[in-house]
C-alpha cells in the first residue's frame, strides 16, 4: 500500500512539470481561443454560422484539406524510394542521402520558398534550359498551383523521408533473405514482405506531413495563385489586418476540429502510440 | 609554493573588488534604473525602413536628449491590442497606417496626445489625427519597366487595364481597398471623386483585369523582386520601393496620376510605461529637419511642409507630398475606409479565390 503510494507520487512528480507546461501553454490558450470564438465581440454562434454560410470559408477549408492530401501523396511517392535506398543500402550512399535530407530539413522554409522563385522564374535555369533546347516559349511555371504544390512538397519531404526511414531501418534484412530462399523474386519479396512491414512508416509520415501542411500559408502565398489560399492565411488576415479575433478564433476552432477528426480516424486504424515507431 | 600565493592574491583582489562593488552598489543601481526609464521602445517595419529611421530620428533624438530608442519589428496592430488588453508592454510607440490608427483609436487602444509635452505651436496643420501624429506619406502607384515599352509606357490606370495597347504581365497588391480604388479610376472616376466608393462598379471593372494579373503580391520585397527580375512588366507598387529600384539602375518609371497617397502615423499605446518620453520623441520626429532626413533616405513624403526646405528639387519631385504629385492622386477617405474595410476585404478575398 505504502509502496504503491510512493510509486504513484513518483509518477505524479515525473508527470507534473510536463503536464503543467502542457496545461499552461496548450490547454489554456486553446480554451481561450474557444471562448473567444463564442464571446468576441458578443455571445453567440454567429461566427460559426458565418463560416458555414459564406462560401469563401468552406471553400478555402476544403481547398486546404485537398492541397494537404495532394502534397502528402507527392511526398510519399517521392520520399518512399529515397527512404528505401537509405535503409537498405548502408555505407556512404545512406550517409550522403541522410546528410542531404537533413540539410534540406534545417534550411529555413522561407529560404527554400524564395529559391523556387529564382529557379522557376522567367530568368531562372528552368526557362533558360527550355530555350537552350530549342523548345520555344517555356510554359508558365511560377505563380501556379503547380509551383505552390512543388514548394510545399519540397519543404515537407524531409519529414516524410525521416519518418519512413525510422521504420524501414528496423525491418530485419533477414526477412527478405528468407523470402528469397523460399523462392520469392525481389519484386514479390518487396510486395509481400517489405511493403507491409513499412506501412507504419507510411502512415506516420503521411499524418505528419498532412497535419503540418494544414497550417501552411506563406509558401502558397508566395508561389501560388489566390485560388491556392490556405485557411491559415484567412486566420492571419482576420487577426492582423481586421483585428477580428473572435472570428479568427472560430475559424481556428473549425480547423482544429477537422484536424482532430483526422487524428481520431488515424488512431482508430493505426494507433497513435505507434506514431514514433 | 607560488600557487597558493597566486590564489590568495586573486582572492584578495576579488574581495577588494566585491567590497568596492558593495559600496558603489546603490549608486550603480540608481544609475542603471535611470538609464532604463530613459529608453523608449518603438514598433516599426524593420529593414531599410528602420535603418532610415535610425539615422533620421533615433540617433539625433538620443544625441539631443540622452533618451535611448529601441525598435521591435514588424508593425503589428494585433500586438497593439494584445498589449493594451493584457497591460504587458513590449513597446510604447508604433508606426501605423492612418486607417488602422483610426480603428485603434475607436477601440480605445491609443494614448491621448499629451499636451503637457507636445507643444501646439511646434506642429504643422493637420499634424494630429485620431490621437496620432502624421509621420510620412506613402504613395501606392502604377510602376512599369521602361525597357518593355519603348513606344512609351502606361500613363494611367485606364492604360493598365488596356491589355491590347499595353500587352505584358501585370501584378497588383493584394489589398481590397487599393484595388477597388484603382479600378474606379480606370473606369473613368476622377481621382478626387473615388470616395465614397461604388463597390459594385469597382468589382465589375476588376473582373476585366483579373485574368491578366500574374501575381497578387503581399510583401514589399516580393514586389521589388517581381519588377527587378522582369517577372512582370507593370504593377501596383509603393513609391519608395519603385524609386529604390530606379536608384539601383533598373529602368523603372512611376505614374502619379491616380496613385493613392496614404498617411503613415505615429501612435502611442494606451498606458504605455514610457508615454511621456514617447510624446517627447514624437514631437521631435515631426519637426522639419528629421522629416527631411527621413525623406532623403526613403522616398516617402514628409507630412511637415517645412521639411521641403531641406530637400533638393530632384528628390522632392519623387515624393508623394510634392504638390504636383499630390494634385493628381486619389484623395483617400480614412473614415470611409475604416468603416468598410472588413466587409470589402471579405468580398475581395472571395473574389480572388473564385
């Protein structure tokens, strides 16, 4: 009894600081946002009504989720082979790839966004290469949905690769050897053994990229068109330009609820405890 | 044997130092606390703007009064509101657009002008507005690349809208009120009759140009990059940003007809800890000499007419408050803007995304 109590005390002491920090820095502010959304400037659900009746907000909300979905898919398609090579090939290839991914990861996203402005710009290497090959007028690349998606994919790709790599690295190479010894061709061994074992990485990476992407706005503003507007941009506009904190809070709550829904679905099918491998 | 002595000597020196510090302690603390109360904090835009302020306002003010000036960037109205509501202050003074100043004043976020510090006879006409002091005037103009129009470039918003006579890539500022103003002038409304705005008419006119706008820019740096790299041939641009490109040798020309001239203001946050010193600084900042120094560095117009005495004719012609420029520009109606911005902004954002 006494020992159990002491163990409990120790557990509480260990949990205390982080729980306090979470409550102070996360739960309370979000509670305040929730409160603002129904009280500022007056009590009521008018803000929520506006979000779901003015077409702009539902439209941008839907676009935010669609864009995040596309970016997640692009990251997965591009990131999977890289992570595969990193995990399966040891030595300098793996180290080099890891270094490149980490460097990209550590470079500020604004810097990477401006880099695309130069690369895809009318005086950039892509257009110059196009003309040097005699292909005539290059298609418009910059300030399109394409460039905005490309920029976001570039920024989020390292998250996907690292999440995949963490899982793939743990897959025992002997499993594949066993599959081969049982007569599986490399393709079949990958399909039947490696791919299913790497699925937790796929789910983790996708969730990480998807949720991060939901909050993006600078990259689509600088590289995309007004049609590519993300919900954070609207929230920022309401807070900083229009000082409409109540309405901004309501939009944030809707975004938070939608994100929570995605995470809940994930938890249902994959389990949150597996997020970090 | 030498070692302990060294330690002893060191300790003795330390003890002496500590004793001296203990004696001098109260003096040092007092000195420091005076220095601390004599520092003001200013919220400003950063970059070349703050560099110009440093040279024109902050350093001369510190030299004259001993009051130090620290800056915080970028300007944030949201933070102004948060500071006043929470009573925790990061800065005392903010640079702010006139329309936002008016909104802030209506919300009770501004310190009333302290007439015990500010002397009326030291101000120029219209220096005070909504508890702020007029800082400088900013032009939002049509700017274009001369090299793309050898036969002569666009001279008005009607030309900007004329994609047949003036083909080329275009860019506009992602700002509802400005865009609507320019559309009305393009549609034939005289610049001094734009307000109150016929919003429906303006949107109809904007529909025509929308497919030809390659980028809707939001940041000053971004606007310069677009014109410098030739991404676009003509665009809506802040006058000093365009002048800066011209100074760097880029073939950039500014049009003053139908430009919008807005006033940037200084405001003091309500109950800010250093508000007395803040008003002392603001009185200093609106005097002719500092205003001219600022305008000579960044081509935003001085609000104090006397400042033009310290500005060369060559520079004066490029400033928004130069008589010939101001005459043909849109006359803004800050009250109308403050009353309608939120509604118009929503419609504009929806229009852009559609």
